[in-house]
C-alpha cells in the first residue's frame, strides 16, 4: 500500500509514519530526514539543500524529485511506502504520479498555536535522532537522551520565526495539493486539538480511518 501523510510542520507526520510502518507493512520515507542526513554528510544534495532548509524554504523541485525517485526504487520501498514531507508542490505530485499509484491520503489538521508550542519545545538527540519535548515529553536528565546518553539539540528551523515561515510555506505551496488529490484519492482526516495528544491514540484513529476505506484490517 502507498500512502501520503499531509500536515503542517509539527503535526506529527514523522512520529505517526514511524508507528504506521509495521502496521501497514510499508516503508516510511521522510524527505526532511533525508535532506538533514545529506547536509550532515556534506553530500552534493546536502550542499544544494542546506541554505533553503535554514530559511524554512522549499528545496528546488528538481533536486527533491531526483532524491525521491532513488528512494522509491530501493528494494525496501517496493512493497509499499508512507511518504512524509513529499509531495510539497504540484510539480512534485505530478512527478510522483508517473512513478507510483497512491492508495490514500492521511490528512493531519492541527491548529497553529499547537504547532508553534510543539516545535519550539522540540529537542532531538544528536546521536540517535530520538525526539523529546521539553513541555510534555521530557528526558530524565535535562539535555541528555534517555536512550543513548547523547546530547539533545534544537533544529535550526525549529526557532519561532522560522516555524511561522514554514507554516506560511505549507499554507501557500502545499495546502493546494489537498485539492489536487481530493478528486483522485480517498482521504483519512485526523484532527488534533490537544498539545500533548498521545501518538498511540492518533495512530489508532488513523488506522480506523484506513479500515473504513478498506485499506487496513486488524
Ligand atoms: P521537514 O522535516 O519535513 O519539516 O523538512 C525540513 C525541510 O526540508 C523543509 O523545510 C524543506 O526545506 C526541506 N524539504 C523537505 N521535504 C521537501 C520537499 N518535498 N520539497 C522541498 N523541500 C523539502
């Protein structure tokens, strides 16, 4: 099964995609993670993406589409994928249409105050990538990862000014994609109205939505 998770930055796309992988027997492909890795490793793609990411802007379509094609052609993704952070423009959606059939859209709806509160308090382990939140998902020791003891850091683009820019980019460039898909692919809508909504509950609701359109069975 191939699905796309849509939602503004901080809506939980990555968290839910990781939890849905085993349930849906599909491979999560997170574009933002792929670019952050590329930047860290100083690859050609990383060098092209870095300045856009720092400003909270979209990386040019040509770069993104090439990376996506490589990912989807890898063996693990052939039995199914969950796309997180792609497509973000109509051009990307058109390119995707040529390489894969999409079975459903999971559409996360989260108010702006929750996004800003969540992202500005998000911290990530430099070693293992585990995600914490200093408001409601605190590490046992300040600034230290519970799992591996690594140092926690704040993403450059998780600062309030850049968060607001990223939300604006989402509304302008990515939200029109929902219209693009509405007549083509079934939707599962999930509304989050609580800052500290447990991810397990969200995943149960999403799976129930997929069940209703015949795409998931317990
Ligand atoms: P994310 O972790 O999904 O919030 O992505 C972080 C950043 O990576 C974004 O703000 C963009 O600069 C870049 N990025 C990720 N996915 C895409 C995409 N599909 N198109 C363009 N830029 C992207």
